[in-house]
């Protein structure tokens, strides 16, 4: 089951909840987060690092506006809404 996390605690390049605030990276008026200078540069230069796919709907989501949830090991997933996160967790509960 996934637990919602604050976007500012996620390295959006490593796809990990880090447990503390990360480095904010402004791109096109949106804020993304990285854990180091290399991740910061990657977020600025690579548009594909700023998007992910909602595992429930299969739609592309912007990491700056996504609902983010983590597994126990810290690996994160990006959802387009609270509803798709809830649907994911409901499917998990059914297993």
C-alpha cells in the first residue's frame, strides 16, 4: 500500500522519498525537486525527468503537480489525482 508524501521531500530524478526537503528546481514556473546538483541539472535539461505515468490510468502526469505516494522502501509513484491513488490502494488491498 502506498502512502502519500510531500513533493518537496522527493528526489524526482531518483524517484525516491528522501525523508527531508530536497533542492527546489524552477522550470517554466513549476517547482520540481532533486537531491543534488546532478539531479538539479537533469531536471532543468531533460523534460522526460519532469513527467511520469500514472500507474492506474496510464496517463502522463507532470511531477510538479502530481499526487506522489511512496512504498515502504521509499520508491515513489506519481498519480494524476487523489482518486487514482485511492483506486491504486484499493486494488492493493484486494490482493
